[in-house]
C-alpha cells in the first residue's frame, strides 16, 4: 500500500463524525438533487433479494434498501462508521478493509444478487476488489459502481487519470483531514471492467436538474461468463 492509499484510509477514520453529520443532515447538494435517488432506483430495477454495500459508510444506503425489503450486508474500513451504522440498523455491518475482504470474499456468502460500490472506489487499484465481488454473486448477479462523473472536473483540471484531493468544502463542518482519491476518465473507468473479468451491462449519467451537467456516473457490470 502506497502513502496515498494509507492517507485515504486514515481520512475516513478522522472524518467519520463529520461525514455522518453531512449525510444525515442532507448537507451535500448533489446527493439531495439526484445522486442518492439515482443509485437507489438503479438497484431497485434489478429487484435484488440480498445486497452487499461496499464501503457502506454510516449506512444510509443500507437503510434505504432494507426499507424496500432487501437484506443488506455492509463492509467498511472505518470502525467509527461501522458503529454508527450498526446503531441505526438496516443491515449487518462489518469493519473490514477491502484488502481483507479480498482474502476471504465468501465469508458473508456467495448468494448476493447485487454488490454496490456507492462513491466508494477511491483507490488506484480496484481490479482485485471487483474480481472478489464477482465471486460472491448469484448466476445473474451484477455490480453497480456509482462514482463522480469524470466530466465534472474536466472543465477545471486536466482530463487525465491520477491522484486528486478532496477537501470536503461545502459538505459541512468538522472535517479534520483532506482525502486523496484516484481520478479516472470515462475510458479508464470502462477499461477497469475487462481487467477485472467483467463486462458492461449499461451505464447511466444522473444530471443536475438546473445546469443540465452530469453529476455522477453509474456503471452496471456483470462477470464475463463462457457462452
């Protein structure tokens, strides 16, 4: 693990309280406008019975899915976030790094109809995690990846892959640490799928209702299977 990856992990521990407040007090505009509902609608469209929430945070998505009749298992590297998620209910939550999950992906079963990574693929190397997730899916299971739309930053910075930094400006108060995260272009995101043995099912682009610009990118993928 390089220094950026270590800083990324530490940021979620340091910012757990502030992040929980931001989410539960609806302080992030893009989420209120479109992105929260967009990922819920995408998941519901597959009518899954059992879902893995990868990087489950304080558990808002698990609660939303549970209220719609789904069984949800959440994995999260921040123990503080796991505690607040468990206290709110809506799923079973486990403190587990992605690396540790990849060592034993079947520990929560291999009967997941869907795995969702909701703004939680922030590292440079994501292939191993995506490969591990593909092994826990049912025969018709899918992986839903929700991420910042690559074009969001294109007007302000160079359109090329690489590490960026999130300062959480405008997301609320109390953040103690900036967060490194790995930016991918559209082609880079789509290129990750075959590297992990996945194929594209579809992708959608939730739009800002006033500006008409894309807010996020939803990629739905499934394991490549022999015909």
